């Protein structure tokens, strides 16, 4: 693995070397490393690009890292990864994609991650997207995440894109059975002429299913963001979605919420707030001795922390 | 030492007529504890904002230790040693109490140092240090964090705009103690805008600002009885207590 790839790995997975436990590193379309454990198996798909990650029932305190690195300009791929998480397993899954594009051709990673959580399974899923490189080639990532939560399953998804991705369309679809819980935290920053679209469709099908989605984003320069969320309460359930955006310069942010209650006891809330940094926040930090620019940086980094 | 020379601040109202908010204010602050009082809308908060650099006066001059700071920005004044506690503290999504205390101190401070400032204002440090400065904090809690930030800065001039506003009675007793302590600890001058008799009572000098002018000033012994006598008492509560 070269310096560029190491840097990408550090950015997306906080990894300085190969991780502990199970992992699969994909670099420019090839498997650059793989490790399995007694409880976690990783198998290459036979019919299409991608892997199956099979986590045995009852697996506790284990983690899986599956970073994807693209450093060849013009490399484009479509990858299918399936996660089968057994009953009552409790694991951390760290995914993420880093693109370094030093050339002029478009580099692109489209990933479809499907999670199948058996009853009682618990997953913390961390996904980071990052782009770098001085080339004129676009850096494109379109992650699709499909979440299927069986009874009493629990999933926490943290998805972050802070820098360097020219264009992204993030699609997340979830279905929740009775007693299942889904928590999604999205953090997004766009700058330059970047475009980011986020779509959440959540179906709460089982009794007492609950979903909580928090999206915080900052749009700078002439970048554009669209946040769509569609929550369907199909039984007695609760859902809360929240989209909070800071807009700067000549950027544009749209928040399009949709909540549908198909059941009398579905309780669904959506909150959306878009606005520039409040003048009084800047003034407060300036009275502490920060310049206006430093104050702005503090406010933005705190907001996306 | 802070000096204000002939400070005026004039704005245009909706009808296009000019309105004097501050009229020819001349003021020197070199005592340890100076209180400004006076009726609502009299120009007290505007005066504090003029000193902190948030409002630019229409005319006049501001000097800090002899240096003309009239054209200095908010940041420059902060760096030269002026602190300002807002009447209505600002909320920040994401920034924690520790973050703001650290920014106020202007250097990396240890958790225990940050906790000391919080304990000083009567907040259980362990409970608050990692809290976000968001809507989950009450007005009274925010006011105390605001004061803790001023303590962390420890500058030569600390301005407080109605620190008692929004603080409940129980906390108010503690607040008085905080200011009494601060009087001892902070090396510099404290300039405090207040309607509260008990705060005015610990001031070295009391200045009454009304209708954009300094109506009167002097020691608390000279000013407080007069406030009642001439009917320009700062607030009804004070009138009753006096």
C-alpha cells in the first residue's frame, strides 16, 4: 500500500495499519487484504463484484473493517456488499470510501450495502467518505444502503462526508420489524461546486419500531445539497427526523420532509432548519478574541462534530 | 483604565428622523467595580456594546490605558483586554461548555482548570463540562456559563450586561457571592450594568444613565438615596427595597 492509499485509509477509517479483527480492503477494484475470524466470514461474490460478510449469531464485541480506496484516475466501479448479522450479535462495522484523483478522468465508486439484521442483532455502522487529489477529474460516490431490521434489532448508522467529494447521491432505505430501532446520524459538508443529495426512506412496519434521523450539514461556496426524508409509520411506532443546515456564501440547501402515518398510533415528527451562521454567534466568539474567520471555523467544526 | 470622550450614537428611526441613543457620554473607569444603572431604554446596553466594539459610535473617542481604540474591531479589543458578558447569552449547536471555556481562556486548559471556573459560578462542573451550549440549557445556566467565560478570560476590563436577568432568586444569592469573590480575584476593573440594589451596593462607583446621558454619578452612598428621591430609580424592585 502506498502513501496515498495509507492517507485515504487514515481519513476514512482512522487506521494507520491493517485493522484488528475481520477486514477486507479493496483498492482500485482489487482485494488488497482480507482477514476473517472464527465468527466473521468474508466471501467474494461469485456473480457480481463485492463481498458477503457473514457474522455468526451471538458474536459479541467484534468489528469488521471494509474500506474502499480509489487512487487510479478514471477508475469506476459498482460494488455489492451484503452483511448478514446473526441473532443477538453485537458488532461494529466500519466502511468508507476514499478517492484520490490526481488526473483528469472521473473516478467513481457506487456501492450498494445491504444489511440483514436477524432478531435482536445490534450493529454500529460507521461510514466515512473522503476525496483528495489535485486533478480536474471528478470524485463521485453514490452509496446505497439497504437496511432490513428484524424484530428487536438495533442499528446505529453514522455517515460522514466532510471533504473532497465532487458529487454524491446517498440513498438509504430501511424497513423495521416490531421493536426494531434505527438511529442515523449524518454529517455532511460541501464546498466549491460540489453536489450532495441525500434520500432516506424508512418504513416502520412493526409495533413499537422507532427511527431517529439527525442530519447536520454545512454548504459552502456554490455547492448544493438536497435532503429528502420519507418516513412511513405503518403500525404503532415513533419516528423523529431532523435536518439542520448551515448555509454559507452562494450555496443552496433544500430540505424536503415527508411523513406519512398509516396507523392511528404512529407518532412522527420532522424538524428542518436552514440558515446562515447567526451574527451573534460570531460576535460572541469575537469578544473572546477570535477573528471572524476563526469564529466561523469554530462554529462549523462544532456543528459537525 | 477606560476613558470615553464625548461618545454619541445616533440612529435613524423608521420615519427617517434621527434619534440620539447616546449623547455626549464622558466617562472614566479605573476603580475596581463600577456599576451602571438607569431606566430601561436609557442607553446602558448600547454603551456596553460601544465599549466592546460591537457598535461603532457616531462620534467620540474610546481609550484603554491611554491607547485610542475607537477604530479597533471587536477581536482587537478582546485581545487588548476587554471582556463582555452578554445580557442574552448565545447558544451554539455542537460547541460544549469545555470548548467555550477553552476559547475564552485562549489556551489549552486542563479539565480541572475549566471545572474551577464552573464551580466558581455555582455549577457542578462534572455535570456541565461536556454539555452542548444548546437549547437544553436553561437561561440561568447559560448566564452562569457566560460569567464563567469572563472568569476564564481574566482580562483587565470585564463588562457584564445585566448578569442578574433570568437568574432565579436562589441563584441570585450565589451570583452576588460570585461578584463579591470576583472583586477579590480579578485584577482589573469590572463594569456592570444592573438594576439590582445588592449589586449596586458592592460597587465603588454608581453611574446613572438615562435618556442617553449620564444623569449622575458618584459613590453608592451618594447615588443610591438620590435615585429614590428624584424618582429616576432604576426599577420598581429597587424603589421598594430602598
